[in-house]
C-alpha cells in the first residue's frame, strides 16, 4: 500500500466517522424539537454512500444504529437494517448516475417507499407500531378508525419519508460538491 492510498483510507475513515456523527446529531436534534415529517437521521449515510459507494454507505448506516442503540435504546438496533439498505440503494444509484438534483429527488422517492417497507414491520414487531415520533398521532387515529396495524403504521411512515428522504437526498446533492471542493477532492 503506497502513501497515497493510506491517506485516502485515513480520509475515508475520518469522513465516515463524521457522517455517523452527523446521523446521530441530526437524529437527536430533530427528534428533540419534534419537527413533523422530518428525521434527517440518514443524512450522513446518504453522504457516505454517494461519496464512497454502497459498501461504505452500508457501514455508516449500520454503525450509526449500533451507536444509537448503545446510547439511547437497544430496541432501536433492528432499525439498522433500514439504514444499511439506504446506504446500499443510494450507493448503487450514485455509482450508476450523477447524483444531481433530479437523481436526488428520484432516489429520495425510492427511499420513501423502501425505508417504510423495511421499517414498518420492525416498528410493529418491536414497538407495536408506536415509536415515539410524530407518526404516532396518525398511527393512533388510523388504528382507532379500524385500520389494520401494518397499514396504520405504514401510511404515516411513507408520508413522512416522502418529505424526509427527498429533502435529505436533495440537501446532499446540493452540498456535497461544495464540501468536496472545500476538501480539495
């Protein structure tokens, strides 16, 4: 291994750690101020997946949830699967297409379906559908209206994920070129 690849590996690990911290900080801040329909807890995963590819995106996503499970709640560990798949999907798309505004919007819409398809069964099995966020209001109303538990948990999640994942991907598409330029890459 030559010096250039060592520096590149070191930079990749440091930036990946920063992306994990970004996921955690945004998760805590947005959760604390309870912004409706927004999580931003996968922003670092999307950054890492676009910049470094699907494997690093999956690692960043998975490690984020491992750390959150240790810091906040061990029951949140199964949601690592959602973040890992987000890293995979975004990384594969970014490898195939330039991650510009159009690609970011399409990717966000794909994630808005994929993430709830994986996360809803976890939320229902681990938490009975109530996960302590804004979606619980809609979940409760749907359940009281007679909607089956999976549908009552899925509908608010897909709605909030349309806002959250599209915004996350758009923010990454708009800021990543500036960050790369600032880092001289």
